C-alpha cells in the first residue's frame, strides 16, 4: 500500500477479533512510533505495549470514549513529559500515534486513538513514575469487519479541500 492510499483509506477501527497480534507485527508498529519525527529530535516519549486483557479492560475505563481498548489485542500507551509545558510534546506524541496507526494499517491491523481523561487512575493502573504522563492511548487489533481495511472512503464523510484551505491569508 502506498502512502496516499493509506491516508485516503485509513479509518478508525473500534471492534476487534479475539486474536493476538504476532510479535513481529507488534514490533513493526512500535518501531514506526519510535522512528516518527520529533521536535528538535527530543524523542520525548515512552511507550507501554499492553497485551494483558485485565489491564486493557481497566485502562478502557479511563476515558469516556476509550471502551474499544478493552477488546484490543494491543494497546500502546503514549507517555510524555508534562504536556502542559510545551506544545511540541503533544504534537510529537500525535506524530508517533499517526506513524504507528499507518504502519498497522499496512499490516492489516486496525486501530483507534483514545483520550485518557482519568490520568491519575491510568497512572495507578500502569505504575507510571511521576515525571511521565498519559493522555493518549491507541488500540490495535484485527478488525471484526475486515472489509473496513479496504473499503472506499465514505461519500460526504470529509469536508472538501475548499472548505478548509485559505490561500496566503484568512
């Protein structure tokens, strides 16, 4: 799959088969995050790769819309230094997230980001040291509806370019 197709076809997958991901697939996903761009090459992130079903279930209760984590084969918690310190920290976490999701898509693995609203509850579940923070986690797994990975984009699902682009000035 080329990059343009991945960008055009990628969609959130929230329902997963009860099937583990092979270690080489997990490593490819994690390496994509590790290799992503970062501001001034600070690489200010750590990843927790979670496969334990009981931890996935607990973590899924740390965000109003994070329920999909419970059914995932893998969740990647993206840890950052204090996200209130610098804008670039969350921007870099977003880039790592995008790289991992695109790598997964190419490997036939669906994914969906989740905002972690109950950060201290998540800290207790995962045993995070105080200098690390969790705001975003990604669920990964084989989609229950496999056709989602190759379906054409939905009509009218995205704004057209002229609705979001301003040339030279507002």
